[in-house]
């Protein structure tokens, strides 16, 4: 019934990518990052696909409670920690590890006093140059001592997050700052996001924290996921809802940004920017129709976009109404679509809209 627009997630691909992360860092435990509804893949799907992970990491408290309600018994790490003191009671009740990125959060933990129940595991986050979250390297020792002295706190681990691990040489200074700040401090370490997991072996510490790689997209501009040994987990598909012929000189879509320079057949697809497909994808963005690679034409509209059927016909495929369209997935990498639209795969995956039908396959 109704539109065909569907985001299908492969559990096998999620498992494959997690195994790939483990193979890269065999001595590390893995936090599978599932923030932003598992990068748009759905939290329940992520629980199934990442059953083998050592823990799940996210920052949304409602979603963390959902993980527990749905039966996730292993570790959970709150990547931004408590937003207000009351969050710490939730952390205690549901056994959630918390990041501490600011001195105010240390104060909230101290104010808990002598808690009932198990103490909280905390990850003290050190600013290694991103200048977003994290305590100054010079304050790390002091805050670490305060945390360790806190009756409500169990283990104190150390963490940082890189601004530039995806570019050659980009993490060198940050690694140096983190090491200098933590040299004399006890506790487990976690540094690596997906990019560092691949390119900075020295950051594969007690825990690694891959996100995007687990979903089969690349953390690097210009290096595709297949070359990294990753398998795309999400396929965004739709179908042709109309096929029409353009005469030479006919234009197409809002703004008439595409004009046919010869007679041609075009297909209209039931997917648009209200589904999460990027409006900035220009004419020429890769797409597949009935298994044949082709291109988009003209402006993406709210509910539809247009595709060139000439390469499809040239491949001997007669694609009529109902023919399947892959916007991204195994054949058309989300990173290629993102590059065409001037963004990154992360943004496209996270942006899948609520009205898009969801499916999970093994
Ligand atoms: C999002 C996030 C990650 C994962 O980053 P990817 O680039 O998707 O691998 C790791 N650590 C923190 C703190 C994050 O916020």
C-alpha cells in the first residue's frame, strides 16, 4: 500500500562491520556507537546487529533507557554524560557509564554523596584540541583525583575525541596532548573513532569507539567503504511512479534546472527531500534503476526526484512504472551520493525521515 520508499537495514552487514572493527583492534573492547538512532538505522536493529559488541555508546538518555528496556544487559556509555544532576540517578538505576567532560559534572557526582547501589563508572574526557567538550589537559590530574575520591564513583577511565583523525597526520598533536595529560593517571583509555581505528593504530587502547564504520560508510573523504572492508548496512530504495518522454528543449522539475538536449526518457521516483534525500544533490548524482547505474536529473523535490532512463535502456533493461530504484546501498555508496551533494554519509544516514518505511533483513 502506498509509497514504496523504504530504508532496509542488513543485520549481516552490521555484524560484518563490527567483526571488521574487532579484527583491526583485536586487543580492544568495542563500544558500538548508536547515537542518533544508530545513525538512522534504528535502535532495535542496532541491538540485534551489535549483540557482539562489548557496549553501546550514545548520548540520548531516553534512548539509553530504551536499550535497557529492550534487554541490552552489557555496558552502556553516555557520551555527553549528565545534562543535569537528575540524570545521575538514572545512570545509577540503569547501570549506565557516564562521560565527565566538565568540572560541573564532577561537582554533581560529589554532591551524590554516599549512594545506594553500585558505583558509577566514569570516563573523564580530555580536550585534546577539538575545543568542543572535554576538560583542559592541565586540569585532568586534579579532576581525576576528585573523581577517584568520590564515594559515588567506581572506575575512572580516560577518554578523548579527535578533531582530525580522518586526515593524514591529523591526530598526531592530539595524541601527544592526551598522552602528556594522562601519563601518570591510572585507568582504562579510549581514544579511537572510526577514522582513528583505521589509521592510528596507537589509539587502539582498552576500548575503541567506532560509529560510522559499523554502518558501512567511510569516515574518510575520498576513500570508499569497500576499500576499507566495510559493507553498507542501509539501502534506501523506492520505485518509478511515472515514466515520461522529454523532447529536445523540454525542462524538468522546479526551477527548470535541467533541459533535455535530445529526446530522452526519464523516470519519476517516489523519494524526495522529505524522506531525507538531500535536496542539494545536483543533476548527475548517482542512482541505480533496475540494477543499472544512472544519474538524477534536475532539482530534488519534497516527495519526488527524477532519473535518467537512457543508460538503463542502453543496458538493455526496460524500466517502467514500478521498477526498483536504489538511492543508496550496495550498488550506489551513500558516500558517493553525499559527495555529490556536498556533505558526508553520516548526515544522509541520520536524516532518514519518519515517514520512510523500515525493514530489517538478515
Ligand atoms: C560519534 C562519536 C564517535 C564515533 O565517531 P565515528 O566518526 O562515527 O566513528 C566516537 N566517540 C564520540 C565521543 C562520538 O561522539
